[in-house]
């Protein structure tokens, strides 16, 4: 068993969870270091405080066996998974589990297989078990995330060095993707929003051409060593549009306010409250239309979420974004994003890029 699996089993015992069922995805990949192929065939990794094993489609067994020695209960298409799942539960001693935790990302029909078999069990998701473990990154994970942040810094700088009036958003995105690939990093996402397109927080990068005087929002990320990066910075083509400098100062002040609030023991909503108060006081409250941040790790969006209602208590090792924004329809959008690692004395920013606006073109 891996160290993470042993720690998870201790966590299950402490939380009173009799059975945890995970599907292929981020939780399982983090836990065991590999991610078996998932499709419509139920493939479940089931863990109790004392044991663990797989419900494994026979079609996937030989491939998965290269990565783990944990027990398999295999099933074939013409028989279906039910008998194999019953046998797995019996071997795990979980046939009468009173408390189960389900992977919140698994298919509904696969979750139903577990719930139908354990109809009387109290059900929860993974927030208090594997989810809680993933939220706290250790120093090895920090080192990977720091490296990834630096690759994103370089991809951003490559785009700044090549951007010019007349390029399309997609051409700028192509520069970003090439810069990631040149570093051995898989590009994961690229939001390039010029002018009025920047007022859409999740703008779909397209064929709009960059014009003189445009503000360009640039939100990019890549993946290497199974972890992600995420950064947002602003560029302008020549002279900034009217009001841009004022809005930039407000958003930057909101970032700073959230950074000041980010300490172990503080509830996550306090950071959102701090950033939102700055933007509201400046008269732009109606134009800050999303949460202040999200966790980052093996996926781009994961707990903790920095929202106005979040009661999550920040702990050392948590990694998340601080990214307030102001979006002015038909004019521009402005978002600044830092990824931070919570230490005992406050947040450590992973990026080395300043938040100053970059004049390009």
C-alpha cells in the first residue's frame, strides 16, 4: 500500500466512514499514482479502514495490473458487475457498511450500483476524507506547483514578446501553447480576451483581432508531473483604454486585501469578503461577478473554493487562487490572479511575474 492509501485508511477510521468508493479520476490518480481507463463499465476502487480492492472490468485488468498489486474482482460484459461487486464487498468486510463516501465525480449509474447495494447506509462525498487530504499539499507537491508556475510565467512572457496589433486571439493562444510545449508542459487552457471580449470572464478565445488601445485579459495554464498551473495577467496594446488604470489599481488592491487575509485558521469566505469590499467601495461591486478563488493541484479547479459562503477553515499547505476581477460590458475585463501556498505566517505566491500591466505591440 502507498503511504497515501495508509493515511486515507486512518482518515476513514477517524471520520467513521466504513467504505469509500472512487472512480477513475483525480482522486484515484492522486491516491495511487495511476488512473485506470474509465468508461461506461463500472470500475471502482473501494477502501475501508482495514482493506482495499478494485471492482475491475476484465477488459481493463491486464493493463491496470501493471500499476498495482491490490486485489481485483473482475467482471465480464456478458455477466455484468453485480456479482463481482458483491464479492468485493464481502472480501472487504463492507457488506453491511453503515457509512459510505462516494467520489463526487463518478458517473451517476456507477454511484447507484453502490447505493442500491447499501441502501441503508448514510452517504456523503469525499470532502472529509480524500478530498481533505488533497487540499493540503506537502513540500514535494509545493515544489512541483512552484515549477509549474514558473513555466506559466515563461509562457506568458513569450506571448507578450510576440503579440501585436492585427493578431487574432487564437494566434496569441497558439504562442502560449507553443511556449508550454517547448518546456515539456501540456497546455491545459488559454483564455485570451481582447477589448470587449475581456468582459466575459470565461471568454471562448476566437478570431477577434487585437486592436490598438485594446486591453487583453490573458488567463493560461499548463500541466506537468500531474499538476497544474494557472495565472492571469493583463496586457494593453499601446495606450490603455479610458478608465483602465483606475480599474487595474482597484483589482490589484483587492488581490492585496485577500492576500492579507489569507492565514491558517481563517475561514475562506473572509478572503472573498476582503477582496469584494475593496471593489464594492470603489463602486464596481456589480461588476465583480464570480468567486475570489479556487483550489489548484492535480486539477485546475478543486477545493478549497474561496467564495462568499465558504466555511472552509484555511490550513497550512492549502493551495488556491486569488483572482478578483471587474468586467465592464463592451469595454474591457480586468482580472489579476495569483496562486498561493498557505504557510504558517501567510501566503506564498507561486508566480514570479509582477501584476503590473504589460504594454505590448
